[in-house]
């Protein structure tokens, strides 16, 4: 299966042409217009160094808000108000925290300065959002992503203390139920999100949901 090269033209190839790992294309840019088009078509950027790589995996790892799972231990953490959770209070702090977070099995971060600036721009436009987790006035965890219509496309999360990112994510999902969000895109499998109820669905089903 060929991997397509993107030019300055604002267009993506059909996602069913992605390879078996989900890699669809490379090149292009991280302009707000291209990023928004990508999300609307079930595509996201993920790369460690240039060129930009664009992905649309099949199956897709997602969480339906009504399927959120809470462990007994996390129920206690939330009940005791160990953390203060806020929304869109420090987007730049959250993305910086994700950028600096060390990942098991990864040498570096995919959040380059270019990526950071692109998502800060989306935040200023009202598309990218953050959830912050605070403890004693310090930002100790959180996550960010892009919201289009009734869909939230998660990008990255971090935690400096145990349960911080989980507390932020759970609080957001509980709030999402009242906001009318239909799906949270987790992109690829992580044990962390699987424990909270995320599961795989086919790419065609995913596209049908986000484009409805």
C-alpha cells in the first residue's frame, strides 16, 4: 500500500488507503485548516521528527462516555477531592507538561515546538481544550485534545503524581455526558485508557459517528 505525499494543496487521500499500521500520508503542514480537516476525516498527525506523518488506524481506540468505568480506588480519590480539576485554565501548561513527560519505551516526545504552537493556535480559535489537575496550587497532571461538534479527539496526557491524569480524564468524561459528546477518540490502545472503558471499533463505524 503506498504512503501518499502531501503538497500545499489542502486535501487528504481516502483513509481506506492507509497501510496496515494506519499510516496514510506524510508531508504537508500543521496549519489550523489542515488539522481541522484531518480530524473531520478521522486522521491525526503523529511523528518524532520531520516529515509530518498522518495516521488513520483501523480499528480505532475510543471511549463512549456512557461506558466509563470507575475503579473503587478512583471513586475514593474523587470523593476525597484529592485534586482540583479545571477546564481551559492553563492550556499551554498542559501541553508543556505532556511535552516534558517521559514515556515508557520512547526516547523522546512527538510534541515538537511546531506541534505545540499549532495546538496553541487551535486553542485560541476555540477548538483545542485542556483539562488541568491541580494539587496544592501546582499543575500535576492533565490532558488536551480537539473538540469538533459532538466529538473530542484526545491528543496527550501527563501526570506528575499518581492518579492525576486519571482524575482529570474521569472528571472530563463525566462532564462530557452532560455536554452531549458522543465519542472520545483515544486514537491507539493504552492499558491506562482501556482500564477506564475505552475499546476498539472499526474505522468505518468511527467515521460514521464523527461525520454524522
